[in-house]
């Protein structure tokens, strides 16, 4: 990866660590743009705005005990003269929910924008990996 790509990938990993390892989804306000949108596999409607997106991640963290999170195969595209990025990666998450241990394999597609010399997540779409 180039230094720019590495910078974006480190941002994404830090964002994921906040909710998966630290269990602190409220800190996502430091990563989610105020106008963020998200398409998730469990919400019928898209999530719109930072507060709605943070609420979605918070609901999951409260309902699940995350035991392992691993990102795989990242691809980082730098666009718009270094002011935007698209990141695709696969993930594995092990968690306990409702007394059941689950292992899920998924994929994530994020769009980021550089605003005031830092990165913000502006759009996220993730789903399980088709078998």
C-alpha cells in the first residue's frame, strides 16, 4: 500500500477497534461524519446521520459479546486528488448473542472523505459473505 492507502486503512482499523475490541460505540462520533449513511443487513431502511448510525452500532454492541474481530483482504482506492477513499475488505466476527455462539464472515464497503485534514466515514454498506 502507498502511504495514503495505509493512512486510510489504519483509520478503518481504528474505527473498527472502537466498537469491536473496546466495546465503546459512543466513540464512533470521532469517525462517523455528521451526514453519514449506512446500509446494514438488519435494518429495513437505511440509517441516516451520525446519531442514527452510532445508535445502530450501539444496539449491536449491547446485544452481543464480541469475542473476535479480524479484517482480511483490504483494498483501498484513493480518489478525488486524495480527498476521498473507498475501502473494501472482508471480516470475520465471533460473538455470543442470545446465548448462542456465532461466527460470521462478511464484507464491508466504506466511503471516506477527507474533511479539515482528517478522514471521516461518510457511507458504509456491509453484509454476510455469500456461500
